[in-house]
C-alpha cells in the first residue's frame, strides 16, 4: 500500500525570492503617503470648485 502514494510536485519549485536585491532606496512612512494622498485630493477638490 505504501508504494501506491501519488507524489505531487512541490508548490514552490522554481520560485526565487528577490526581496534582498529589490530594496528601495526611498523609505517613506505610511503616514506620509496617506498625508500626501489627502493633500492631493484636497487640492483637486479646491481646484475643481474654484474653476467650475
């Protein structure tokens, strides 16, 4: 019975991790990204109201 086992291929076969090589030179805090998005949205709304 032990010889009847079906062997499935490994799920991670051939995958390579490049996280060490792909480190970004620019490191931003999440708070800065959210603040920038809010600022851009606010500017867009103000410009839309002013020039409507």
